[in-house]
């Protein structure tokens, strides 16, 4: 009996084949340890290049083995597991590309361009393995996010003095938060007349994981450059979640009314966390004070667009134009004090004129009554004349 139990356990262990996951975990742990990603100490460029080549070789082995298992051996389950594991390395979960970007030389730019080109080829092969027809919106969306994962650390490392301002991080968080809106834009612009099926689970994995990795990279860069996280930086994520809920399907755990409630509360929460409007995060300062873009004003504008797109999508373009006109009116129109002073002066000018129009004698009230009699008679006649003529009654 113990022999049979041990045999059954060994058989189930082999069937589950956890060695692929163990291999990926070892590669991840090895990259984090060898790049000092847990401490962010500088390491020689030669070691980074060796790790970069080793990691790309490992990814090629994952994809090649997945293709062999799916197309030659027909083992789709094992192949799918390898493809999902490859997704984590494709989005730089090892932070190796982010580490290379700090080298401050042409090598970083060259390797970033190579990584992007390699990511494009890997995605094409992976979609072929998964049997997913290439869709321009989904493929473009994944590539845009991978480009941002490679480009943001590179852009931050090129700042003079080795420091990054809080405003740069605030703008970067808005870039991350606008990713769902970018996908909506790609779907609208790159759609075709033929019916497009909804993304599969595997494709959704490749669409969501880069977004999460992008947020993780940006969060780590806060620690690297010692930049505090302000509450207003959470506004883009709140608006992004509200945008994602537009595509959420009601289920038992989250009925439709809860989804609608969150779609209303999340943009309001984005406005709330942006209310402090710290001066370090002011996007644009107009010396005249007209177009100064604070965190509160920016959050209110995008929350308004979110509401219009979510609940009044048919009038979204019209409402956006109306919002732009209102913004220009608020920015360049009269201020609240000017409006109040003008209204106060108009009231004092109009009040004597209004009192002069009110009759003070019985003759005056009688004349007004006669005039009103003719006016009401004319209105009544106009209503009667607009009515259709009834057909004659039969005798």
C-alpha cells in the first residue's frame, strides 16, 4: 500500500510538472540577486550585459520549447504554461532593463531598442503558439506599454544631476493611468468592419501584466530617486479603474449596481485626493494666472471626461467641446470678483429704472390692464388659429 501511494503521488507530481515554474522562479531570483536589484547598488556593465544575454537566451528557450510542445507534441497545457511564464520576463519583471538604463551610456539606449524589437518578434511568435489571430488594437496596446516600461527608466536616468522632480513622476503616473483610455482609442481607430472577438484570457494576461509592471517600475523608481508619493499621484489609478469598470461584466460577487456605484465614486475620489494641489505638482504655471493647471483642475477635467464617456457616450464629443469652451471661459473670462462687482453695479442702475416703470396711479394700472387684454387676446387667437379645422358633422 505505501508503495502504491508513493507511486500515485509521484505520478501526480510528474503530471503537474512544477519544474517549469521552479525554473522561472530560479531565473527571477538569480537576476534579482546578481543585479543587486534588492539594494540598487551599482554593478559593472559587463555583468549586466552577460545577464541580459543570458535572460534573452532563457526566453528564447521558453518560447522555442513552448512551440515544440504545442505544434509537434500536441501538449497544449505545458506549452500554455511556458507562454504565461514568458509574459513575466517579457515585461521586465527582473528589472534588468531598468538597471541597465542607469548606466548612462549609448549601451542603455541600444539595448532598449533591441529589447523592444525582440519583444515585437516574441509577441508575434507567442500569438502564433496560442492560436490567436493578430489584432491591431491588442498588439499595439501591449507594445506601447512595453515601450513605456523600457523608456521611462531611460528618460529618468537622462535627467541632469541624477535627480528627478516630483512633477516628472506625476506626469508619469498620468501616463500609466491613461493606458485604459489609450486602449479605447486604439479600438476606435484600428477597428475593422469584420466582427472582432473579445480578447481571450491569455491575451488579457499579456495586456494587463505590462500595465501592472509599468506601475511597479514607477513605484520602484520613487525609491531609487527618493521622491515622495503624493496623494494626487493616486488620481490617475482611480480614473483608470473607473475606465476598466466600463468593460466589467456584472457577476454575483459584484452586481451591476455596485459597478455603477464604483464608476461614480472613483472619479470623485480622484478629485478628492487631488484637492491639496501641491505646488511641486503644478503642471503648468501661467504668469497671468489664466491657464495654471493644478492637480485639482487637472483631476476635475479628466473626471468630467470620464463621466461623459461612461454615462453619456453618445454626446461625448459634444460634451468635450463644451467643456473646452467652459475652461477657456473660466480661464480668460471675468473673475468671480469682476462678475460680482458688475452685477452689483447693474443692480443699482436697474433698480431705479424698474421702479419708474411701475404705475403709481389707478389710471396707470388701468392702461396696463387694457394693453394686457389685447396681448392676451392676440395670444389666444394665435393658439386657436393653429388648431386644425374639424371635419363637418354628418346631418
